C-alpha cells in the first residue's frame, strides 16, 4: 500500500538516514556522522550500520514497519548505541529519523544485573543458613566464583579473623586472572589501618596493588572483609553502590559469622571434654548457702557418686569418699576458703585401699551467691611417681656410696668453693674423708705441676657453668692418682652461683695404658715412615688420608697437600677407571688384590709400582678405606724392557742373512726388469703394454721390500707402555713374512693354518717376538735332526679360539726335547744350542711375556717332535696377579730352550 508523503523541512535536524526507494542509504545526517565510526557514511545498505539484524527490514522500505523500536548501531568507540527509529516517506525516498535511548537501555540492563546479583546472593545466603558449619567454606568459594562471573571482577576473597591477624578464608578468580598475593602481605595491618562500616579503597603496603574492601560489622567489630582486586575507582562497578555491596555481604556473612562462632565454641567444648578425659579431671561447685555440691556428670561417674535431677548432692555425701583424716582436713580448708577467701589447693587421698589421690583446687566466687568453683585432678600417677622417686633416691644413695667415681657437692660462698658432700668412694680411692677436704684447700692435695690446671678449671667453671679436666691428686699414702674431674655449676633464679655438682674418677690405669699405646704407635710410626716400601691409605674416592715419607718423596707431596690430594691426579685415565672397577669388586670375604700401578712421579715420568691393596669395611660391609703397600719396580721394569728390546735385536741379528736375501730377491727382479726395458728401448721395439707389465712388476717388488723393511723397523721399536687390544692373527702373518724366505732357503717346509680369532690385550710386537723365537727354535731343531726321517723338515703354526681363550701352537718334527731338559726348558740361560749359538734367554723371556699378558706358555713332546702352545685370555685388561714377574729366578718356573 502506497504511504502518503509527509512534509518535512528541507534540512531536518537531529540524527537520521536518508534512504532511496530501494532502502539504500544515500545520506547520513551530520549529528549521526559524529556518533558513527569514521568512514561509515559510504552509501550502501542499512544493515552495514547495525550491530545486530532488525526483524522486518527485508525488501523495500514501503514494506517496513513505520516504527522501529530496537535498532542497535555501533558508535565511534565500538560500543552499542540503542535507538528508536521512525520511517518517514518522501517523494524521492525515505527519512529514517533516530532517537538515542542508550541511557535508558543501560539503566534497565544495570538494574537487571543488580537484581540478578542480589537474587544470587540471597540464594547462597539461604543455602549457607542450612548447611553445617564444616561445609561453609565450600559454599563460600562457590558464592565468590558466582560473583566473579556476574560482576566481571578478576579476583574476590573473603577474610575472617585469625589468631594473629586476618586469614584468607576463601577465594575465587576468573580463568585469565592471577590470585591476589596475600602470602606476602601482613594481613594483621588491616585491623589497625581500617575501622570503617563502609566500603573503602585500600592499597597493599607490600605489592602496591589496590583492593576494594567491604566490611561486615557486628557488635564486637568487623567480622568479615570482602576483598575485590583489579579495580581502579570506588566503587569498582558503577551500577553497584556501596549500599548494595554492604547489603549483599551482610546477607551472606551473617550466617557465616554465626557458623564460625558456633564451630569455635564447639571445638572449645570438645577440647575441654577431651582434656578432662585425658587428665581424669572435671569441674565442681560448692554453694555456701545450700551446702549443695555440683559437678560434671563425667566426674561424678569417675568418683562413683550419684547426682540428683539438679546435678548436685549434699556436701557430706560427696566428702564421704575420702579418707577420714583427709576428710576432716578438707572440711576445715573449705570453711577457711569461705571465710577468708584463700585459694584451696590440696591433695586428698580417697578411701584406704583405693590407691587414688585427687588434687582439689578452687577459688571463692561471690556472685550471685558465695560459692567455691574449682576442678578435680587425678594425681594418683604423680603420687606413685613420688613414692618411686623416694625409693629411687634411697637406691641412688646406696649406689653413690659404692660407685667407683667420687660424687661431690661444693658450696659457693664469696667466690670460693667448699666441699659439702662426697660419696664414701672418696675414702676407698684416696683414703680421705670430707672433713679432711674441708680442713685445708683442695689445691694442696693436687700435684704441684697440675695446680695451674686446677685453678683454670675453677675459673672456667665459674665463668661458663661447666668444666672438665684432669689432674693428679695425692692419696693418704702419698701416691698420686690421675683423676678426671667433671663438674657443673648450679645457679638460682637470679643467675647467681649456688653450688657445684660433679664427679671425680680415677683413670690412672687408662693414662698408663695410653702411654704404652703411644710408645707402641711411635715405634710403628717410625717403622712405617722409614720403610723403603710405599705405604698409604685412601678413601674409595681415591682421596689420600695417609702416606709415608717414601711415597710423598716419590710423588713430590708436602704434608699440607695430604688432606686434599687425590690419587687420580697422578693416574692415567685408563688406570683411574680400572682402579674404580677394582675397588668395587673388593668384598669383606675377598678384601685383597695385587696389581701393577703406573703413577706419574714428580719428574713427569711414569713409574711402575707393584701395588697390594686391602679394603677396610664397616659393620654393614661398606668399603670405607683402602690400605695399600707398594714396591717400586721401575728399575726392574726398565731392565726387563731393555732385555726384551735386546732379545728382539738379537733375533733380528740372527735373521740378518735371511732378511738380506729376502730384500735382495726383489732387487734382482727389479734389476732384470729394468735391463729388459733398456734393451728394448735401444732397439726401438718398446711396446706400451710390455712397458706397463714391467713397471707393474717393479712396483710389486718395491711394495714387497717396503713391507719387509717397515715391519722390521716396527718390530725393532720399543713396546708401548700400555697394552692395547689387537688381532693375534695379524701377528702370525707378520712373523711368517719374516721367516718364510729363511725357512725356504734352509729347506724347511712351513705350514700355516690360520683362522679368524677374537682380539687379545697386550703388546703385539712382544707376541711377535715370542712367535718369532718359537719359529726360529723350531727351524733350528728340524735343521739339526740327529734321527733320520723319511719326511722332510717341517714346522707348523696353527691357531684356534674358544669363548674365553685364544690358542696358538708351534709344532715341529725334530728330535723333540730331552726329558731332563723338558722340566727346565723355561729357565733363564738354559739352552741346548752349542756355545755361541744361543743366549739361553729366548724361551725364558717368551714365558715372561706370555705370563704378563695373563696367558700360559707350555711345552711338550709329541713323539714326532716338540709342540709349544700359547694360551691367551680373550680381551680384558692386563693385570699382574702377583709381584713375581718376567725374569723370576725361580728354577721351578722358568727354563729356556734355544
């Protein structure tokens, strides 16, 4: 239906939109432009200006309602602007006139939110009145959480009185807000700084944060504080007034305060009941006008009394439970309390045979009528203890008289000490009595050389209240005894000296025994310090606790360094790790081990010590200290190394002819190849293929000679200080390279049966030295056979292994070893070769090398010749099991066959 146009001024006033016939905005009034965001006057649909869609604005404006009561625009700050609109038709379009009623809408919303908060608080307050006091904290936390969400406050807390200030009873905070830091605040300052009935802004004296405090006050002052943080002004919420805060808190805090008071009273009553039960006590009252005795029901039950309906009984009936003598005394004391007002405090025994004692305490109270109010305490245990104490005192006096020590008491008077009591043991030990000690100063009984110590003992006693010392005291026969004196000064309530209690014990025998021990220790100390052996003690972490002079000189230590010195400072890293492993294996059942120890001495060289360790264990079997004794075998080790080196060089000397032939052979091949190349070159018929072939042959012969020379050079070097894992098969290959040409030239057949073997630990050049010595001995044996055989001279070297050991066997088909020589074949200087052909050290050195590698070298006859077998452990460190080493002169172990 076509709406008739309405006559408006050409330029209307106020806020409006001018729309075209299709409802597009073609003009925004200046008043409205100032309220809308910048750039919002671009022509377009009306929906672009609205925060929320409005029902009925679909289609053309002529279908829209005339009045639009709920239009929400976005203002320049991004906040909603609530408007009412009237659609006015014009000839060329429409005017949408707007009226801003945001204030009214906000007030209605705030009233609604205030009503919701108050209604929520009323519900929680009603729930608080219904729950038990033990569950009030949970309800309080729930109420604070609801207020945080409804009031949009970061944190809310409720404070209640504590014993030393205010305590945080409950708290709640929004998900993205941190709690207020109450642990760093002296809450007790609130009670002194704030005493108001109205909400106030408060600044924390520690953190500087501002809080909104709402009090709940009762007759005895503020009982509850509601604390809100994250606020900037007062009040923190504009639509919630101070009266709203106070009313809301009053609804909730009143039942909370009442419940807390009830809970406190209940706990006090429970504590009183428990204490009365534990102490077997209870209250009682005696009224002077009625002569009626009132008491607690538990006390009456404990005493076997019956109370009437009023909880009382006649006083005579109540006193009938006491012993007649004590009953008469108690009646007199009660009358005296009524007349003079004195305090009643008496221990009364019940009927004879009951064994019970009661302590009655009471005071007179005048209002409203005179009565004595007090309590009863069962002191039967105390009385029994007093009786036991009296008996113990009698026994103690008997013990004192028979004690080996002299118990004494000295009184203090004007700076002097005087003996008042001494046990009878004084006479048995020294022959003196208390009267003798009182007749003259005690210092006259003390040895003249010890009197200064006695005077210092007395001064220390008077100054500090305690002293302990020893000095010699003369007995009646003139013999001096060493006495240990320990005394304590007793003071009165003002701190003034009263008397001294102490004891003196004769320990002359201890002093004499100690002196004998000291002399013995001095003798042993001299033996240890002057011993040529290396002696020390150290902890499991290798911290040195003792070292004799021999060790300190060897390591360059001083006595000041001893307590902070660690043996690892002089150890190689591998030795350090091996030492820790070795110490971990010591047990009380097997506490001793012997090893080779290679420390770095003060001159920077590594020494070789034969090191025997004994572990010392506590009662629980834990290793606490290690005692070690060592012998410096550095010179012996160096001599042995020199002997090894000399033996290697002697072996190389014996092989010089064969090595020269082995090197000369590739040289001859190279010379002939070069001669052929030169001849063809002069004839001009040198083909490239022929030249390449000859040069390859020259290169192979150079490589062969280089290998021989390099291995001889390596073999001739000194061995490394420490053993390393190596392949024993490679040692076999290297030795075969050195001897195969010599054996071939001597007409000896060399057979090698080679298998893959696991590594062993030691020095590969020394194993090669052993193998080379065995092969050369075998070559000599088969080359000088006296028994004719059909088979040619043969030497065989084989090897195999198990999980734990590697075996290398050298076997020949010579004449074998004579039985008389076989038992001594590894002895030094024992040889079957003619004079000048052998030193007699080859097999003894070989035996020592294999023994050092924790292996075994054996010899036997096979019926077809001799067989030597080497057995070596697979892997593992090289450890010396005993102090006997390579060149032992024990003829039962070492014999040489060369």
